[in-house]
């Protein structure tokens, strides 16, 4: 049995030996660069202690003097043996690699090169010896199934292989002249267990070491950043353009803007061209985009007011400002409509105005456009629209056109707001507004403005009309009275049988005025209505002790009607010349005056341009300075005291029987 077993063991020993050897080689390849505990080799010990010789494990080589040195020899051998034992029991550090020393390879002297070669050679010999011993121990332990001995043997094989590779690499670096960088790289890989067999993909970097993917990502990010910067500047330019467009109407509005604390307007210093209206323009033509806002630069007819006469209380503009678009038409009563006008280009209206002023429209009526003035009924606090309230008159060409033909979307050419019949709240701390019929429009503008501003003064709004059906703005006035304690509304109706809703029956009388406003003599009074109504009211106020300077009026209608121009072919029927001569100094033109002819009509006959509106002496637009001669005027309501002192006349009313000269 033993013999059989012995034969079996002897036959299987070579197979186990080769299996153990293969297993050891695999372990060495996987853990060649791992940190292991080993003793200091004899060569390194000799390197660190050059004066000593002998075996690394021998007694004399560790510390004492040479052999035969007397009693100290035994002591040196004992210490050497003790140190060897300690080195075996302690985890001795790994022998120092030669790779760091090779970093100075280009500058190494010949002596140092020789020393490195010897160290490398000794390292290879020591590694070979350890490999042999390890394989021998591995064979013996594998035959006896001594696993602990097998593990110790493989450790010795790894140590020997490490020493051998270290010496071999140093020899190659010294003999082949390898660059220190490559040597260091090999050492670094070995320390980090990086296998030289790993194939590192060749870099395909395009820019600054970046891969194609990274380069493409960076290109996308840069393109995005450029696009964002471009969009930012584009938006800023667009915003600047919009601000410039929005500021244009404001700049234009300064031509008739309100100066703080003075109640006057200031002319604009800018200049721009205006678009003339042809004689045969129709409402449809006026509403075409080309006549309104063909481009984003504003209305073609939008221009600052120039030629402004600043001699009066409020400067009067002499030039067309803009076309306004009809945004809404409201039926107030059966014969009165309110027309809301907005800027063609959008945004705020291109002018400012005072409560009580009027607009002059150029209306496409007949063969040649006509001009008519209508009071603004909206408040100047509403900067994005203005409204005019018009009563349809059977014989009024302008009112028939506005009430019958005008529609939403049409555009109208307007002149700068004008008029001196204004109240802003700075003139007095209490005011009485007396309105007759459609004369309520300027009073409504004043009331709306004062309530919008929460003016603290007392407002007495007195309305005279026929009946509730003819009470313009009735619902709004009642609503304002309920909301504002300082607004007191009094209504007298001439065609009601009994008092209703607080409305008094009958015409306006002195007794009603005294009842409604007990201290009326201390109030500023504004009157607007038909001439007969205003004359009667002024007489009542005079009896109530109201000073003349506290009474301000505006005529809605006149006993004097505008005269039509003489058409071609009717020259033979013209009145004969009076012999008086009119000279227009600025235009350098002159002509003889015809019988009962006004200076305005004479100017139109010879082609001298004098702006006008009402032609009945109330608007004050046709002001001109009389340079020589004397004139008579039937109506001079449009003149202020300072105008009279400055020698100004109303051309639509002025007539002369002797030679005269005017500044026109």
C-alpha cells in the first residue's frame, strides 16, 4: 500500500511542480508592481555600508571590524545575527528602486554610471537567486500540500522578479541611452500597477488637446454665446428705436405744451415739413395708410408748430401738426356726437392742450377743403386721445360732414390746439362754469381736468338746456358730482313742465344764480353758449356785482356768418373798389379793398396766406399786427388786452376805408 502510494506520489510530483510554477508566474504578472515586504539585499546593504563585507545574514558583515580583530569580532557577529533576526521578523522596506537615480542620467558622471551598473547587476543576481530559491521552495511545498510554504515561496518569487526587473531596466537605460522621462514613466507605471501591455488609444485631439467631441461642444457653446450677445445688442437697438419714436410725439407736443405755473404754452424749436391737402381729397383718401403712417417714422404730416404768436396769454400755433385717426364715435343726444381721435402712429397724441382750447380741422367738403374749429371736450390728462363734441347744424357744412359722413378709421388733418378760453385751476381757487346747449363742451373739458387732478377748489357747474333729452354728458356729470364733494351741478331746463331729478324749470335767471352761488361776485365766471344767451347772462352777472374782469366768455355761433369766396366766372359781380389800399408787408403785395371786404378776404384774393379758423372774431388765429392806418372790427372777442396794446387786429373782422399796412 505504501509502495503503491509512494509510486503514485513520485509520478505525480512533476505535474504538481509545473502546475505550481504556472500558478506562481500568473501571480507574479498580476502583482509584479505591488508592495511586498522583503529583506534588504546584500548588494544594497554593501551600498549603504561600503566598509563592511560578508553575507547579509552573516555575523561579521553587519557591524564589527574585519575578521581577526580580537574580542570585538564576536560582538560584531552577534549584533549582525541579532539584526538579521530583527529584519526577518519586521516588515523590512522594499529595496530602493534605481529609477529615481536615473532621472539625472544625462548629467551623471562616469563613476556614478559605473556604480549604477554594479548595483543593477547585483540587483539582477539577487533577483535570480531569490527566484531560484522561491521556485525550489514552491516545488517542495506543492509536493507536500503545504499551502503556507507555497504562499511564502510565491512571495519570494515576486520579490526576486521585482529585483531582477529593477536591475534589468537600469541596465537597459544605461546601455541603450533611454530618455529619463521614459524611465520615470516606466517607474511610475510600475508603482501604480499599470501594465505596459495596455494599449493607450492614440489621441485625436483637434484644438488644444481636446477630442472631437469636446471641440464640437465648445464650438456650440461659443456659437450660443455669440448669438446671445447679438440678440442683446439687437434688443437694445430696437428698444432705443422705440423710445425715439415714443419721444417724437412728446417733442412735438412741446410746441404747444403747458409750462408749469404760467398757464402759457411754449413753442417748439424744431422744424419739419407738412403735407398739404389737395382740393379734391375725400375721407377715403385721408384714411389711406400713405396719408397717415406709411412708415414707422411717424405721420408724414406730423410736424412741430411754428410761426407761433406769443404776444397773447396763450401762444397760437400757425401750422398743421398731424393727422388724427377716428377711433370711436359716440351719439350723445339726437343731434350731438362725440368723436374720439387718436394718433395715427399709436401712442400718445402729438400735442398738449389746455382745458377749454379747440382744434381746427381741415375737412374735405366740396371742391376745396374747409376749416372749422371745434372745442376739445376731453381732459388734457388723457394723453392718448382727445375728443371733440359736435352738434349737427342743418346749414353747417363742417358739422354735417362730421356727423353724417365721418366714420371710424378715417383720418382728419388738424391744426395745433388754440384758444384763450381756458381754466387750469391756477387762475382762481373757485370757479363758476355756465354752459348753454353745446357750449357745455369746454366746460366739460375743464371739469374733467379739475376732477382728474383732484383740484381742491370749489366748482359750480351751471347748465342751461331745453330738456333731459338735450342734456349732453348728463350721466357723466351726475357721476362726477357724486364722486367729488367740491363739484356742485345746477341745471335749468326751459322746456319741462315741472322740476324733475332736481332740474329747475324755466330759463336761467339772476335769482337762480344768486341761489346757487350766493357769493358769486367773488368767483371767476366762464360762460359759453349762443351769443344771445351769453349777453343775457353777462347782464345778470353785472347786476349781481361780478366784476367784468372776472367774466370770461367764448362764443358758440355768431350773428355774423363767414362769407364765401367769390368763385371763378363771377368777377363781374364783385363789389366795386373803395379806393383804400391794403399792403401786406411781409409778402410784398398790395391791392385795393373792395366794398365791405375784410382784410382776410383781401389777402385770400391776392394769395397772401393768413391762418384762420372761425372767421367770426373769437378764435384769435387770424391775428396780425397793424403797421399803419386804422381799421374797424365788428367783433374782437379773440383779442386780449395785451394784444390790443401791441397793435394786433383780427383780419377776419378788420375793415378799412383808408390805406392800411399789416404784417403778413
